């Protein structure tokens, strides 16, 4: 026969953390640390992001216009 283990002390179980992950180290870095505090560099980053967003929107518009035309041309063999 196997012996039944005794139940653990309730206070001991209640004192444990809910997860078994390691607590975060206060010296961990975040993405915000990568952003420069210089106004010129931030303004340059915003300009590049706006240009990228505009070019992406224009490319999506072109694809949405020409993709159905190409599909219809291939289906009907024009």
C-alpha cells in the first residue's frame, strides 16, 4: 500500500505567490527607454513614421483597385 501524504499547512500554501514565474528585475529595460528625449530626434521619427504610413495606405489602395481587375481578367481570359 502507498502512504497518503499529509496535507500541507494552510498558512504555508497561502503564503506562496499565485504564479511560479520569477519576479521582474527592477533593472529591466522597456521599449520606452529606447526613445530619445531629444525633440529633434522624436520629430524625425514621427516624420518617418508618417511617410511610411502614407506610402502603405497608397500601396493598399492601388492593390485594392487593381487586384480585382487582374482576377476578373484572368477568370474571363481577357
